[in-house]
C-alpha cells in the first residue's frame, strides 16, 4: 500500500496554526530537532549512501506533537536507520532497578512505530544482577528489539555476563542483520587506545557503539580496521557516538574563552553530567561544529571509516520547551 506523504513544511505550518493560541506548547523546538537530524542524515548519506543514522531517546519526535495518536512524521523516519532507547526495562528510575511498566509501555508505543516502519530499535538497559540481565534480554527479544544490558551507566566495559547470544560469523553490513551490540564509549578501563581496540577485536558483537576518540586522540586507521572484525572472522559495524543537543567541554572543539564568554548558542550546564552544556541546536554556528567542514565532528566520523553515527541528546527540545 502506498502511503501519501506530505512535505514536512506543510504539515508543520498546519500544526503551528492549530496551536498558535496555546502558550504552554511551542512545537518549533521539536521541528528544529527533526530538521537537524534530517540535515545530518542527508549530509552523511550524500557522502556514503550506506551510512547509518541512529538517534538515541527523544522518540516523541516520531509523531507531530509527541502524542502517540498524532500523525507520524515519515520524513523523519526516512532519515534514520535505527532508534536507540535507554532504560526501557531497567534503569529508568535507578540503575539495576526495574522500569515501571507504565513507562515501558509509554516508550514502547513510539519504538513500535519505528519497527513497523522498518527502523531497527536498539535498547540499552542498565542492570547488573544476573536475573535482571537475563530478564532484560528476554523481554527485549520478545518485542524484536536488539538489546544490550550495560552493567554501568558509564558505559566503560565489556560485560563478562552473560555469554554473548546469537553469535554469528557472518559479515554484518546493515542494521537489519544485527543480532547483538556493545555500547562502550568511556575508555577509562583501558590504558591505551590499542588495548581498547584489542578488547573490541577479541569480541563477537555484531555492532559496537564507540567514541570517535580515545581520550583526545582519534583512533588510527589500523585500529579502526582491527575493530571492524569480530574474533570469529566476521565483519561488524562500527558506530560513532556524537552528542548534538549538548556541547562537551572536553571535546576538541571547545574553546577556553567559552568558560568566561560563552557563545550565544551555549546554554546552561547539565546538572547531572558535569562539563555538558545545553545548546541552541538550531544555531548555524553550532551546526557548523557538527558538520560541513574537514574539522567538523560528523565529517571526522565519516572520514575515519565508521559505518554510522549514534546521535545523543535528541531530547534537548524538552529543555527549551
């Protein structure tokens, strides 16, 4: 069945008109985030049509205003390949604590919209107790979600429990082929970039979400190539983490004078993550840091040989609303 799809600008203008008298809701910030993700996708896929785009959290963007029965935003869906969700079954209120069923069901409504439209869902639950870890994998599998039970919210280790399920020697070329994944963006437990690359190469995960940098240095081409191969001989996908809703003061792009004279697009510090600052993500100067030049973040990810990007702080629109 062919689905009629209207240009996002027409849908958006109609929506603004509908809510122009409602001072409690400003849909502009949601649309700006959708547009930013779509811009990132269009840019990356022009360079490499197979490049994978996975936004994490903020999945109310999949419908017009965030209500489950609102019109689905197909232009946004078409721009992404996967959808990352944290805390679906464990970790929403506290790590190693079961997420309330109401929260699980609320989030699943949006995740199922993705699944029904060919977008793969990747869930990261935060739990360490073996029976909770088992429960997380079982519940995600029952919903056809690919999942990872992270023992630490710092995402700094390869879990020793359980044994990796659904191992395959097959080469993994697309998200639809992925059966398991590892989310490891904090290298603090590995003394060198080579040690981290070796640890990943010794695993059999189909997909690894990794930071572009080890401390403040890019992984070299040999390390990227090494991490692309599973221990059993199959090729895996490497996805680079990138925050687009917050600036991080430990990144290469941070300027020292921003501490005393912040640019207009730099907003308040995240109280839960020191050194992370909300940004006006629609601002051209911030977006120029993310893409469009040799030194831009996304461009470095593409040129380093990663297969895709994992976009974090998508829910930044909530801060401005």
